[in-house]
DNA sequence: GCCAACGTTGGC
DNA sequence: GCCAACGTTGGC
C-alpha cells in the first residue's frame, strides 16, 4: 500500500454530454420555460447506460436540435439529478410504454436536466464539421450516429464553446 | 450465435 | 421525401 490515495474516494471529474432533441418535440425554448425537465423516453441501451453509469448532477450538457432545418447546438444545460426509473415505461397511455419492462426491474431510466442558457447563436453541425480535426472523436460527428445521449470530452466541450460568437 | 428483415433516426 | 446507417427482433 504505497499509494495513500487508494484509500480515499477519488473526486469524480465533471462530466460533459450532448443531448439531442427535436425542436418540434422539445426545444431549447421549451427547456427555458420548464427550467428543469425529466429526460424521459430514452429507449436505447447505450444512452441508458450513460445515464445510469456516468451522468451525475452538475454535469454539463450541450443541448442539440436534431431533425430540423439547421441541426445545431443551441444551448447549455446541467444534469440536475442522477438516473431514476423512467415512469413512462409503465404507462400504457404513453408512447414510450414498454410492456416487457417489469416494475421490480425497470429497464429504462431518466435523468433531470436544468436549463442554463441559450447560446448567443446556434453552432450548426456544418460549422462543427469544419472543426472535424480538433473535434476528432466527437460522437456527434461520427457517420450514422444516432445516439441521443452521448459523452463529450472536456477539451471538445471547451473548444465548442469558443465557437460561440461574443 | 448468426444474420436477414424490419423499424427508426436524422442529415440532406 | 430519400436513403444510409444503425439497433432490435426473431427464426433457425
């Protein structure tokens, strides 16, 4: 036992994420109105695992508009709570109802996200692609990427924020 | 465990 | 609206 720090809980580094939302479904303006929003309806195992294993209150979030005229990062948010069971999976009236999920072992989880601010100007996917080299490894830029919840490195997060006009 | 079929995502 | 890419399902 030469390393004393082994016995201490290592402080966890702040996490950075990108969340996609279709503005017709839930826009950054809608988030600004709600202030805090339960991020429910995620039905993808990889995205769920990020929420379950890695997303913690306080983590920073890039809010992205997808499936629209100008797919863009449009705002900033924070993770407001860690993962809890997503109730919509048990609601037969919900479009996210999952009849094969058992209450004693919920399959799907949700987190809360809190509005931080809108960007002064959206940072479009087109612009992001112009920085493909420094943004190498950013999942959003991967071909055929469909993840709605994805990690962003701290370096990429900071670089992206520098693309916002003053 | 393989893989074809199918449904969905999402940029264009 | 098109279609590439991907995840899921289910037959075998």
